[in-house]
């Protein structure tokens, strides 16, 4: 598998190189696994679950569900199973009546959060630019929609 370096520049006109050399030694199975992990990390809930466990410590399922606002029981179950399989959290079951299950972030899960944190900070720092880009895009698409409706013989009300 061949990967090339990507030259990246920022507004200050300084150049950096993104290093893909670690990808060079991957066989097909390693490449597939790496892609699966990236997909898992990019899913809606994975980072939020890990963040909550990092901030709150060991939690039972119901408490974790309450802390991860908006997640369904089905999605939380799927997410914790996948994160456990990937070694990013642990699941401990206590044989009590009723049974008790607790989840805790692993050192590798904490390392992942530390690696993602600069991306989060970059996004937060760029929020005004994201808002401006969305406003430009939405305004352009709204204008294009109106032109298209007019060209199709429809009268656009409210414009």
C-alpha cells in the first residue's frame, strides 16, 4: 500500500508535512483495522462516551446513559460493546442480585482522548469561520433554490 506525504499550508504561509510513513508498513489486514478504528472514533457517540468516562470515572450503564445526553439505550449498548472490543473501555460485571455492570475508560482510551483534544481545540478556535462558511453556503443555496423555482415557472412567495 503506497501513501504519499501531503503538504499543508495555513494562512501564515508556513508549510507543514503530514507524515503517512506509519501507513507504509501496513498489510491489508492492518489497513482494514486502522480504517475500522478511525470510523469508530468518528462515530457520533464514541468520543462522548469516552469523555464522560474520563471525566466521571467508573459508571454504571444507567448513569452513563444519563451523562451522555441524547443517546438511546440501544446505541449506548452498541457503542460500549465496540469500545470494549477495541480496548478503549472496560466492562466489569458483578455477580450480585440484581447484577451490576460498570464501565471505565482504559489507558488507551485516555490516550485517544489526548490525541483528539488538539483537533477539538482547533475546531473550537475556528467556530467563527465555520459559522461564516455555513451562512455563505446557506445564503447561496437559498438564492439558487429561488432562481431554480422561478425558472421552472413557479412563483416564489415571500421574496
